[in-house]
């Protein structure tokens, strides 16, 4: 029973869609707003979790995540705690580019990226190792501050990818086979033993208003499965 009391339920959410999600451009630390569809996704998210007990809501300080989180917070009367540690990975000079642009202009960078080299650091950006440590340490600290409670964390695709890997013990270099849908609901537990997965990519509230990043290397979609609560 003690372990149950210590566990924190985390509702981890990727921000709603942006124009650059639609175009397959790297956003990183650039502050893009939600597009019209992203606003609708965020509204649906807020409605879907309006009756869910939530004790605190945290978000990346980038606008696309912060606005999504405020839609989620409104029915609960909660303030959103903005935390820059929850930002997307910094892609440095590659921010704003599409994957095909990087492959054409920086073939060596593209190769190391496609191989998911954890030590590869885009010029002016972060390595996977540094990014993983940043966001996992941040979410673990937030969860530990709310032991026995439920928190929502609204962040970015890369952050959600790291959380999935931490909860399932999947190596950073392994290809991704799980979805990272905009405004989908992902459920994890955090305890002193670490993260564990409860359910992933619940998008029933979106009724098809979803998009996984197009053209992202290393994504190998698995066979479709029903969304889990």
C-alpha cells in the first residue's frame, strides 16, 4: 500500500498542432503558435479531462504548450506552472528546417541523426543525452513534489518520447514505434522506483484530428491498436 500512496499519476500531453507540425519543420526552441486545428485539439483536450481530478498542471514555457495547458487548466480553475526544462530539444542551426532540407544540406548530420547517435549535438543545439537528462529529471522532480497526487504535464513530442522510453526502458538509440499525437493523453506513474506506463496515445476525444510528425527519421509505426485509457 505504501508504494501506491507514494506514486504520482502523470497525464502527459503533447501540445496541439502548429503550422510547422503540418509542414514537418523542426521547431525546437522557436516559439510557434497553435494553428486553428491545434486550438480545436486543445479545446477538446480540456473538455475530455474537465471531470478528471488534477492537482497541478505544468507546461513548457513555449507558447504552443502553454496555450494547450491553459485550455486544460480552465475547467479546474488552476494556474499553469511554466517550466523551461520542459521545452523541446534544441535543434540549433537546424530549427525551422524540414528533414529533407537537413539531408540535402548537412548529410553527415542527417546520418548521425537517423542513427539516433545519443552524443550527436546539432550545432548550437542539444545532444539526445543532454536533452533526455533535462526533461526526465524535470518531470521526476515535479512528480516527486506531488507524491500521491495527479499532475498534468504539457510539453513536446521529444519530451513525450523520452518519457515513453523512461517508462518502458527502451534505449535512446532504438527506433520509435509509438505515436506522439498532438493533444493526445498519455498516462504514466512515477514512484521512487522510477516511471511506469499506464496508457499511451489516448486520442478518442480528438475524433481523427491527429497528426504524427511526417518525415521524421527513426519512426517505424507499429500495427494500429485501440487507444488505451
